[in-house]
């Protein structure tokens, strides 16, 4: 009986020792595996951050892994540089074509407008009017094509800096002044020298898109108001019109690419302008939103960060 108890005790001690050894081995294995994964994550972080790996060329497995990771990183860097180069080339080409085409178009519109004001017979006046209108349509489609190329090629590349908001507002209003004059729409603005964190060129483009929409969808002899409001972290530029307005359920959708409100009717457009507005603001730490005007029309608000991101 005592011998059996002794044997059982020995077996228990042996199993306990084996179990302890297994637990210790498992712990060491997990610790080693964790260290391996931590090392791998650190190397991946270096690659994602653009820092080359220090590859030690020997016959170890880790050296082979490092060498292959560095090759993958090199391929990724080369393709990224190639994509950036191609994007810049396309951007330059689109800009050059747009400039080369819009200049003679502007001359055609100017000369046909001057011709229309001359004392002409009915048929010649009608032809001059048609030339002017068709040139205007072509000018519009070229502008929309340029905007579309920006979005499809992801060309909205910003370099924000501290910029005076008054300059952005003034230039945007100047760019849309002619369209407003054609409909006898008054643009009322209040500007001041407050600074915001923005890319001036793209912010002017964004605000001009909003003003163009306000003018396009507003009746003749109406008013468009541009106001600025300062908050703790943001500078708000709001554009209020007396136009057709936007339904509440569509106020978030109109910032999507190629989306057009049902209220837009037969007005020409591709649904790109407000998408560019959202992209520009989000890439420099701001945002945009829409709300109905108190009586009629729409208020589009652009929020610019007051401080560098």
C-alpha cells in the first residue's frame, strides 16, 4: 500500500514538473514570438515612414527577411514617385490645355458681344447672339472638365499657411463678378484682416465654386451675402443666397462627387464644385456644412482652422 502511494506521489511530482516545464517553455516561446512580432512591426513602421532598413547581409533568416522588406519598400517608393510625377504631368497638361483654349474662347465671347451691340440686321444679330451663347457653354464645360480632372486624378494637393481671409474673399468675389452682373445680382461682403490656416489658391477656388452656385441658382435682381464669423478654433465664411434652396435630406449628399440636387433642374453642372469644397477644407483642417436661410435660399458655411494643424 505504501509502495503504491509512493509510486503515485512520484508520478504526481513528475507530471507537475513536466507541466511546469511546459508552462515555462510556452512562456518563453510566447515572449520570443512577441519580441519577433515587435521587431517586425518596428521595421514595418520604419518602411511606412520612409526610413530605409539597415540590412546586414549574412546567411540568417532575419537578414533575408530584411532584404526582401527593403526591396518591397524600394518598389513602393519608386511607384509612389512615378505616380506623383505622372500626376504633376497630367495636372500641367490639363492646366495648359485649359489656358490655351479658354483664352481664344474669351476673345470669341468678347468679340461676339461687341458685334451684337452694333447696328445689325436681324439675321446677323441673331447669329452673333448664338455665337456668344455657344461660346459661353463651351467655356462652362471646359471649366467643369478641369474640375473633374482634379478629382479623378487626385490633384487637390494643398500647401496651407497662415493667410488673410479677406484676400481669399475679395479674389473669389472678383472671379464671379461677371456672372453676378449678368443676372444683376449684388454680392454683399464684409471682410477683415483675420488670419486662417489655408492654401490661398485652392481656398479661392472653393469659395468661388460656392459663389458660382449661389449666383446660378438665384433669381435675377437678388442678393448674395458673404459674412465672416470668428470662433475659438475656426474662422467661418458663410455664403447666403435667395435661391431655390436645398432639401434637408440632401444637405449632406451635395458634397459627394457628381451628386446633383433634384432642385437643380435644368441648370448645367456635373456636381463637382461642392465636392472640391469639401476636399479642400478637409485637407487643411476645416469642414463645410449647409443649412437653409431664414426666409428663402441656402447658407453654405466654410470653416477654416485659425491655427496650423
